[in-house]
């Protein structure tokens, strides 16, 4: 085996990553890695079956790999995991070994010798030893730390899911920088923040086992999504067993829409208005769950003319209108709050929050929604009525002896409603619909799988930090509820720190498992940020970010290393899992954990790092001890022991341990426990903390003359209730001469912007459809522009122009074009086959959500013409 492995490495060349190897080289490499057929005299190669986890995308599926003579030959789903999460795996996971056996992998540390950075600048890579890499980084890190540790920024994306964020947090804490930046604002941060503003926790899933109706506003679980390997199976099962109906509302006939009972092609970004019109239909017909709204939410709380919730004498406790005594009181036992109405308190007019909502919907008729969102008024009315009917308002069901609220209708979304300039408001609208029928945490409804009220501070006014301490401006006055870091802002603040009153200039950035500028709208503006700092990239490929690096460090893949793995739960189950190494074709020595460990140790921070690891992981029984080193495996053993209390042999043999929820823990420990009844009814139908925060932002901005804060825009964003303004993001208002809405989406064949680019199975073996992406246009729009499938077209936006190949289809609105993510990458370090297609982020406009900092991906407008 050793011999074969050496032959494999020679086939690659140490600098294969940047050497432009062809498909032939891949075939040769595969041959070299194949057990020699003629060596029949040798004993048969050892075959092992290894249970592990896929880490190509954030679905974290359980896998069962067959390894013959040290070479991974097949990857199948782990059948034991089906009960707890995935029944199948996707083509990326099944061909995952091709990401590992990739001649273009980074194999040795490299340093840049050409200080100029740009897509057309040859970095002048020089291979260096790990010793030289660690030494030079140690000197640089020590110097920055002595000056101001905040000048180091750590950025991760997929990396968070590899070694896990807790280690990254411990690294930055031990070093002393506040700047650890994850990618969530490129991903689904706005949906999380909407959840957090509403019930002070995040994460939801539909209770599909019992649902009768799924209204899906852009959760793309046959192509993307983060719980897709459960959603795809469970939706199919529930259709068969439970008569589940699926209606997909989105501008494009996605994989999910194609399999649904009904597809409603809404105009991009205008869903908010359609949803508000549905809310109006429900409220006008009084098909709402009044007891739920009164007992669980802040709907009955009294709101004054300025939009502020009226408080008791203590200045804190909200008042409701008690119908028993006809007076304003806190909601305590004995008080019967009115859901609706206008009253007078201390001589001033007030209305319940619910009435503020219903009054605000006066003009949001289904006909108005038709005009704005392009969905027939009759469809909006019918869907609202269907939602109310299937929700079975008032019914209960008994499960395991518990009598439970039964609301088997659920409105769900992933990035479809949230990857937008008004993303928080977009998903807040969806939440309000679910609240109106009482679907929250009910049987068949929207499950708060992330718990309820775990972080009460999300209900508070934001601290609106000024001046900002973090280079990404998270939690600062600029983005007050950016609770999940801001992926894209560091690349902007480094270009002009004073503009944001950032009191220092970042000097060094470490990018771990993220190809940041490629994943963000207006990519070239992001790349500019990379020219301002000393950059270290820890990756498996020579990505575009690596092309702008000063030093590149190769990492092991998920098939080569130990990890305590994040997992996806379902409404019914949870589990803990590991990933374990099964091959190491390039004999790589280090992975991200051991790189961190070495850097900490050489700076004399090892024990501090160990202590911070114990804190970030919340380790209690089994901990990292000072005064010694840990291998990656030893680190995983500690986490496994502390979190599962099981022997490590269980991890190695089974890869995971699972748990199942009881009806009580599933339905009675969330909203029922935290929000039901007097003193507790706090789910925020009316997000009053936003209005209070707006006034705080206004005060700080005026006092400090902050040019970066455009107050009228903040006022629109910080409305306590979603409204029609949230259907008009900046490009819709301003780019009048650009007729097409541009949307983007995931595709099954690729993950994000890096590690699947070179996978020959996905890229080449699957054929033309998977090999590139297209500019999808509707037949009528294409005919009007004289465009046919296969034509090269130009997409022109206010940011720039880019070319693509037209694909003329019926499954998209005539006023919309769709271009998938993942393609059109340009790094010379990828295989030529990996570089086809259109990188739409290069021309998308940049308008982050002012609440959460989330990027807008589906708001840009464009002209499209034959190139
Ligand atoms: N237009 C458009 N843009 C989008 C999206 C979209 O749908 N449309 N989606 C958005 C979403 S949801 C997200 S989450 C972001 C993602 O944005 P990022 O988190 O920035 O994701 P990638 O850029 O793909 O970064 C993943 C990197 O990890 C590297 N990697 C993979 N495996 C390993 C490993 O084992 N070790 C190391 N060290 N590195 C590894 C890959 O090579 C790649 O460079 O993109 C966003 N951008
Ligand atoms: N194959 C693959 N799977 C992945 C990933 C990957 O890179 N590749 N990435 C993973 C990650 S990190 C994430 S966050 C998830 C994302 O998972 P999803 O959010 O489920 O997928 P996306 O394709 O990003 O976007 C969702 C859908 O929104 C639709 N959409 C666009 N604009 C609008 C609109 O205005 N209204 C409505 N209603 N819909 C709209 C798009 O057509 C798309 O189908 O996918 C995960 N799974
Ligand atoms: S869905 Fe994601 S985690 Fe699951 S097999 Fe596919 S790439 Fe791997
Ligand atoms: Mo994401």
C-alpha cells in the first residue's frame, strides 16, 4: 500500500494545485490509487467499513464508507442514521472521495513573493516547510498582539462545521481579538434574527410528520437547504401517509416546486405583500387563533400613537386592556386581555398591537398584492383560506397521553424570504402568518427546534455599540441586531476604517474554510479588501481567496481527519456524531486544529487556549488540561466523552449516538412552557424592540454625524411590523431602467464556492447539465429579446456586466432571470473544467439588511441582451 500511495503522490506533483493538471492526470491518479490488478500474488487488500459523517455541505449526513487498502472506494448513507436524520445522501456526498483524491489539492504551505494582489497577478508562490510557516506566523502574530490584538481578524465559513466554531472562538479569545467572523450574513442570518426578535431563540422546522399543508416560500430542499436530507424524505413520506399538500411560492420552478401540488410564481421580493394580504384575509374573516394570540403573544399589549408599548408605573411591564375591569393592567392571573380595539390610557389613545397590525393592512388587499407581487388575487385568497382550514383552529390531538394543540398547517421558508435587503421583515411576515393560525409549536405546525426564549436579551433594545469594537461592525450602531457576525463588512472597513469610526486598522486576516469574496454580492469590492491586509488562507484548494493570500496552508479533508461533528436534528430526534479519518493520500501532517494548537503553543498561549476551549465547549466532566499537547483525535475524544458519556469505541464503531424526543419534550418544553399565560405571553407579533432601537440609532447618528447612517432607510427597516415598504428594496426603487429581477439559488451538483469545483464526477461524468450554470429566462421574455437556448447573453446591472449562457425555460416568471451560485470561478488553481459558467455575485448589488447585516442576494435588477 505504501508503494501505491507514493506513486499516487508522484502523479500529482507537490504543487499540483497551481500547475494546471488535466482530467488525464485525474484518471492516472485514480489508476495509481486503484489496487494493482496484476499483483495477484499479494494478499488481498484489507477492506474496512467506516461510519462517519459527510462535511461537504451543512447537512452533515451520516455516511458508511468502504475503504479498500486505504483507498475510499464507495460512500453510502449510514442506514443506522436514517431513524435520526438522513435516509439517503446526495451526489456530492456519494462522490466525496473525489474531493480528497484531487490532484489540485493544496499539499504544502506556500508563501507569496509578489506583493501585488489581483486576479491577473501571479502570486509567485514559493513552497515552504511547515516549520518556516509556523515560525514566520508566530513572529507576525506576536508583533500584532503586542501592538493591538484586535488587528487580527479570523474568518470562517464551512470551516465552522469542520473543527467547529468553539475552537475558533477559543483561538481568538486566547489571542485577545474580538474579531471572529462567521459567514451567516451570507447565508440565513436574517431568518435567525427574525426568529430571535420574535421568540428570543432561533431555528425552526415544520412538524411534517403531522402536517397537512406546507406553504413553502423558498426553502429549496431538493437542491439546497440545511435540513434537506430529512425534508426530502419526510415530505415524500407525509404526502403518502398523511396526505400532506405542498404549495411552493417562489419565482422559479425549483426542484421543490416541480414536485409540489402547486407552484405559485411570485415576483421576487414581493412575497411580503402577498403574505400581508393573506394576513388581511385571515383577520377579515376572523379565521384566527384568538386564544393563542392572547395567551402566547404580545398581540394584546397596548401601543401608543408613537408606536411604543405602554408600560406600567415601573416603566417595564407592558399593559393590556382588561375586559373584566375595563382598564389597562399588566397581564397577570385574573386579567382577561382584549385582543382587539382602541382605548384611552391616561387620556391618550392606544390600540392593541393586534389592532395596529390589522389597521396597517387596510389597503393591503389581495388585489393590491396582485399588482405588486404578480399573484392573482383569487390565489392569495384561496391560499389564505386553505391555510386557515388546514390549521384546524381550536382542535386538539392526543399523543402519548398528552392533549396538544393541533394545527397541521405550516408556512416555512429558508433563504427565499430572508436573503434580502429586508430579510428580517420578510421572514417576520411568515412568522406572523403562523402566529395568526396558532401554528407555532403546535402538532403539525412550525416547531421551534432551537428552543424558546433561550436568550431574553434579543427582546431588549440593541446595545448599538459606538464606536464599534469589531472590524465587522457586528452589534454596532450600524447593524444593531447583527447577532451572527457580519461576513462581508471587514473587507469594507479595512478599506476605510475612519468612515465607520473603527478605532484601529486590521492588519492580518486568517481565512479558514471560506472563499469569502466569491460568496458575497459585489465580489470585486470584497477582493479590494484582501489587498489591504496580510492574509493567511487555510483551505484544501487554491481558491480565489487563496490567490489573494500571503500564505496558504493546506488542510486535511473530512475523510482525512478527526472531528466532533455538528449534526442536524429533526423535530423528533437529535444526535451526537464524529467524523473519522479513512485515508490520507498526500500524507498531510496538519489539520486546522493542529495548526491552531501549534500557533498557540509557539506564542506561549497553549494553556490559555486549552482553558478557552473548555469554556467555549462548556466542558464540565472531561476537559483539556494545561501543560500538555493534544492530537486532533485526543481533542475529539474529550468532546465525545463530555457530551455523550459514552466510550470512544462507540464513536468509532457507530459514528454517532441518537436520541428521540417524547411528546412532552417536543411540544411542551418550548412555547407552551416559556410563553403561555399571564406574565409570559411574550412572542412578539409586534417587535417593539425595533422601534426603541431605531430611536437609539437616531440619537447616536445625529450626535456623531454618522454619514454611513441614512436615517430614513433605518426608519423603514426598523418598523415593528412588516409593511409594504419591505417589498421595495433599493434596486427595485432605483434601477428603473433595468427590467429583469435577478435571483440566485443552489444547485445539487455543487456546494458553495470551493470544494466541489474540481470534483470530476460532478463536473464531467454527470454531463452537460452539471458542468456549468445557465442564465434561465422565460420563453416569452427570451423570444421578445431574440434569445435562444445556448446563446451567449450579457447581464448588465448597476454594478457591472457579466456573460452567461441562456437557457430558455417555461419554469420561471417572464420578468425574472435566475443564475445559480457555485459556477464561473476564475482561480488559476482549479481544473479548467471547474471554471465554467457565470459568477453572478460579481454583478449583484450590495444592500445589506440594516437589522441583521444580512446580504441581499435576490434584489438586483438587470438588463439582459444577446452578447
Ligand atoms: N449568489 C449566491 N451567493 C451565495 C449563495 C447563493 O445561493 N447565491 N449562498 C450563500 C450561502 S447560503 C453561503 S453559506 C455562503 C458560503 O460562503 P462561504 O462560507 O464563504 O463558503 P465558500 O466560499 O464555499 O467556502 C467554503 C470554503 O471551504 C473550503 N473547504 C472545503 N472543505 C474544506 C476543508 O476540509 N478544510 C478547509 N480548510 N477548507 C475546506 C472550500 O474549498 C471553500 O473555499 O455563500 C453565499 N453566497
Ligand atoms: N447542493 C447544495 N446544497 C446546499 C448548499 C450548497 O451550496 N449546495 N448550501 C447549504 C447552505 S449553507 C444553505 S444556507 C442552504 C440554503 O438553502 P435554501 O435556502 O433552501 O436554498 P437557496 O437555493 O439558497 O434559496 C432558496 C430558494 O429561494 C428562491 N427565491 C429567490 N428569490 C425569492 C423570492 O423573492 N421569494 C421566494 N419565495 N423565493 C425566492 C430560489 O429560487 C431558491 O429556490 O443550502 C444548503 N445546501
Ligand atoms: S446533503 Fe450535504 S452532507 Fe449530505 S451527503 Fe450531500 S453533501 Fe454530504
Ligand atoms: Mo448558507
